[in-house]
C-alpha cells in the first residue's frame, strides 16, 4: 500500500435524478452502495467510507451493519465512516459496535467521528443540540477509556454512570480502532484530535481552502504541543470531489444538471464558481490529477484523500464509470504524491502498522527495564 491512502466516501443520499426523472428506492440505494464499495476495491482504492444519517433523504443510519456486509465481500479495502455521530450515539454502543466490526474484518477498519450537520437529530436520541461540543468531548473521552481500559468506572454529565464496566469484545490485538475526527468549522474538535494524537479529517468540499488551512494548521500546532511529533507529522485527511470524462467539455455538460440540484452544494454558486473555490474538478483526467496535486501545497503533506463520487442523483452506471476513471489515474496520483513526500512524514495509519508500533514500543521499554 502506498504511504498515502486514496478512497471514496458516500453520504448515502437518495436524490431525484434531474436528467431522467427517476428517484431510486432506498433498497436500490443501499444495494448500490455495496456495489460501489466493491468496485472501489476492484479499481485499487484503499478506503471506502460511509456517512451516518438518521433522516430522509439519506439511507446510512447503520454504518457498522453496512460495513460488515461489505467487509464479507471484500479482501483488502479499509472500511471507515465519513461520520460516526459521537454526539447522539451512546459511547458504550460505539465501543462495542466498532470493536465487533474490527474483529469481523481483521482490523481493516477505522472510523471518523463527527457531530454531523443535522440539528434535529439530537432530540430524536434524547440529547440537547446546544450541548454538541460538550457531548463530543465527554462521549469521546469515555469511548477512549472503554477501548483502552478493561474495567471502567466512570461518571459524567450526559449518561448514567458506569461501575466496573467492561465493553465487549475487547479491541482486536489489544489495539483500538484508529480514530479520525471530522470537522469543517470547530476548533474544539481539532484540539481533541491533537490531544489524543488522532487523525484530523477536514472535509474541505464546501468552502474556500483558506478556511481549512487555518483549521489544519491549528491542529498541526496542537498535535506538536501535546508531544506527538512535529507539526508536519500530524495525521491529516482531506475530502474532494470530481466528475471526469476524457474530454473536459463533455464532463461539464454532463455534470451540470446534477450539480445544480445536488443536496450537498446545489442551488448556490455556479459550477464554475464552485470549482474555482473548492476541490471540485469537473473535467479531464489530467485536470483532475493537476488539481488534486495542489492540495498538499495548501494543506501540507497528508495521509488520506477521500472523494465524493456517488451523489446528486447520478445513475449507478455513471458512478461506476467514474470509479474506473479514478482507477486509471490512481497510479499517477500515488507516484506523484509519494515522490514529493518528505521522509519524516508518517504513512497513513493501518491496524497492522499500529500493532507493530505498539509491540516495538513494548520491546524497547522491556529492554530498558532489563538494562536498568
């Protein structure tokens, strides 16, 4: 695997196709998601991630179920989330669900925690949305303890206390799943990621790069402050989106009607304005490669690049064609990113690498105790 991970993420929207007038069923959307994940592995991608939503028109309300099903039909691809709601999910259930997934797929998973962007979700699960940041911090601190400590006694503000509680199953190989913290606006989330030495995922698909440069630089500085390494060694992930055809004019013509109504960014700036301001590339494979390579110029060297491909009512056939095109440019992207990557920038985290690092640290510690 390359030192950088490339993959796709889905928000799982069921969107009316503005071109042929068809709206697929929830059943079709869920099954299509599985097909997309399998295709992602087939074309050589490293990661497939799904969001978590509890409201129409989105279908991924149960990420671990979906990812486990995909895991049974794939061999290499890392399965992740493009948001697991740390705010409205019970940390005990998160600890159990994701550790179970970790065992089922032999460690090829991680997760991205976030607050989501749907305010009404809080009361549905018995929480107060005005306490979102407090919930994020308390729930995550408990989740970490449940994975890292065999027996937990805990008391907090938002859930019932725990007395000598053991979350089961225990994490695979005694190493908890790697956690990314996804954020588009909240410094407190960047601070949390930095404190624990976790990954920070800036889903930079909405706004101009300057906004995200500030957040990522803040995270890098705080990561170093907490003693995890130099700022450039912090673990960063980015979002992105594209629509490619061999001929750039064909790409623009075909994608425009979908862009104009997309739930993620439709009804706002024009396609041209949005492409100029954000990572969106609508054009030829060469244009896509050139623009994607600029991301490291803005944000520094980073570890994970996820693209949004299947949304806005795009037909499944077109989404699979997009993945084929992504697969074709992938070797070039890998080679270019690897060639420019300084030696002191860490590789993207994997379960095997983290187990090896833990074992090496334990061996060093043991040798020091013997010599002392």
